[in-house]
C-alpha cells in the first residue's frame, strides 16, 4: 500500500518544487504580457488626447520617447537594485509604478506632469523587463529553455500587435481607456502575488554580484548580436515606412511595411526558440546572419522592384526579433551557474542601443546613398553576425 505523501509529491498532482516554480514563472510572464498590451494600447490613446488638445507633433514625440529613454538609462542600474532586494519585490514595485503612472494620465491633462509620469513608468518598466527576462533565463528548464523563451517572446509580440486595436474594439472614451489600461496593469500585479512567485530567484545564492560593464566585456559577441537584433527589429520600422512613402507608396501601403516587420517578429520567435534547443548555437546564429544578409542585399533592388520592401521588412523583423531571443537563451546557458541578472541587462542594453541607433543611421545612409546605402550598411551588420556565429559552440543543445 503506497503512502499518501508519495502521491502528493507527484509532479502531476502535488506540490513538486519544480512544477510550482514553473507555474510561478508563467504568472510572471502573463503579468508582463498584460503590461505590454496595456502600454501598446495606451500610447496611441495618449497621442490622440494630446493631439485633440492642440499639442504639437514634436511634443507628442518627446512624450513617446521618454519611457524608452528612461528604460535605457535605468537598465544598467537594475543589477544593483536586484542585489539589494529580491527580483520578485523589485518586479512588483516596478509594476506598481507603471500602474500608478498610467492611472495618473487619466486624472490630469497637464503635459509637463505627463512627462514626469512617463519617466516614472519607464523606471517601473526597466524593473519589469529586466526582472522577467532574468527570471525566465534562470528558472526555465535547460533542455526546454529555448521553447520557454520563444513562447514568452511570442506572447509579447501578440500583445504589441493586439494592444493598438483595443481602442477601436472597446466603446470607451479616451479617458476611460486610460483607466482600463491601468486596470490591466493592476490585474498583472495581482497575478504576481500567486503562489511561488516570491520565492523565484534569478541567481544562485552563492553568486557574486556582477557589474554591467564587466558582464558586457565578458560576452561582447552576444552584446553585439543583441545590438544587431535591436537595429533590425526595433530600428527599421519607421525608416522603412518613410522610404516606402518617399518611393511613391500610399499611406496605407507604406505603413503596412511596419506591419510586415511586426508580423515577422511575432512569427519566428517560438520556432527559433525550439530550434535553439535542437541545433548548435553556431548553426542558428549563422543561419540568422545568412537570412539578414540576403534580405539586406535585396533591399538594393527596391527602386526597380517595390515588392521586395515587404519581403525585407518581414525578414528583418523575424530574424532581428529572433536574434534578441537567441541572445537571451545563450546568456541563460552561459550564466546558469551564477546570475542571469547582469547577463540579461547586458542584452537589453545592446538591443536598446541598436533600436536607438538604427533609425538615425539608416536615415543618414538613405539620404546620402539611397536604397544602396541602406543595403550596404545592413549587409555589413549581417556579415558581423555571421562572423560572430563562428565563435559559438558547434555542438547541439545547450552546451
């Protein structure tokens, strides 16, 4: 006769520690996905509220930039923050700041105060973003880490795509939509108070704190690839749309280029995560470099064959997003015996810098050399990814 506690310890029916940790990890991923959906819905709503109030387009652009600028400035500080409090605590504080800032938009219309709220929300977003990535990197099962990471990134891609459509689907005023956005974030915060979340760790107990710069210096190849991912996924949407409009495309056709890039980003996240669990890092990064090089070189023909614009945009979004996912997976493996916090912060920093530099440098190349200039510099960046791929292991799996 079997003893009762044997059944309770079953991974299927009882409080197995790994199962509890994975469910807790799912709670965090769901909470972050809700926050991203709320943010992607909120931004166009705020832009409409400002525009109808007579605020200039440049001022609206500054407000939209502030959260991202704040994240870029705060992420390097996150390893220190996580060293002084648990990742779960910092995550919850970050989500609370995001919800508080969003709620503030609903009860004031003062532009300067909105800018302060955008900075406050950006501080919270830095903790949520870095915290989620570090928790997934450290706690996902090594043999399924790619699939876990890819599934999470796919969920974020879906949230980013769905959010902007919600104002058109919900019969609410702009102010009510702002309150709804805050409610989504609060719902995400409540999810993180579920069982096991507070016990999640992003590093081993005996791991020494690592500074961001030291971490970047220890994995410069991964940071460079993350930078390339930021350029291709986050840095080419607006400039490719502008080039399409300049080439004579209608507004709808030109903006659909950004849609193609976003669709590519969503479509390839999970397949790449799965591939990373079964194929060597050298092969996966090398394949990504080949695809990027092919699309970048093809962009030179855009003037004579416009359909190539959509093909390039799709590949850039798909492979650029995949590069970010793949670097997070590699960091998780590389720092498995210590701390994933500084490693994920380094990847986020590289990606964010790439997303910031991409539009400005691409715009300069197009202004000076047209489509050929854009094709040339992106091809060089693709070759860098190809060269760096040779530095990684040729063995399949997570070795």
